């Protein structure tokens, strides 16, 4: 029996890969420290990102930022590091990543010197590849 639905909400039942669901739950719990209400919210956000990526208007917005080629290449290397070494399944627009993970990835990809890490982090911000949500949490654009 499904719980009573809140106003303006619809219930769905979907089949997903067990590993993907476990990872999703782990990351959601890590982000919020709880489960109640979190999974519905995060799945709704993921659906909005998917809709935005597959509509004509959003397609224009997503392609609006045109970073310098080198910055784009380094950002791709950072995303690859996050996926391969920190367990991110896929880095997509709208995804939120802790600042410390971005800094760690830059240090591993471009070198650990603080000035180098700061230079690339600032370049990602300036080229609108990431934006600050809180001082310790950033969103991929």
C-alpha cells in the first residue's frame, strides 16, 4: 500500500539497477544526512535536469557557455577523475559536488601546488563550468 500522496504530487514505481539505486541512496544520505523526503526530492531534480537537457530551449542554454578549449579539456579530465577515483557515476549539469572533491581532482590532474589548484578552480568558475551553491558545495553547469 502506497502512503498518502501530498498535494500536487504523483506516485510512480520504476525499476532501476540495484547498484545505481544503492549509490544514489548513499550519495543522497551523504548530502542530507537523512532519507525521509530526500529521495523524492533528488529524483524530481534529476527528472528536471533530464527534461532541461532534452528540450529545445534548455539545449540553447546548456550550450550557451563556450569555455576556452584548454579549460574545457582540463574540466573533462577533472570530471573523469571524479568518476574513476571518487565513485561518481556520471558528472552531469545540475549535479552538486563538494568543493573538496573538485580541489582534490584538480590537484591530481594538474598538480598539487595551491596556486595551480586555485588557478584552475577560478577558471572553472569564470568559464561557467561550475557555480557556487554554498561555500563548500558547487553545481556543475
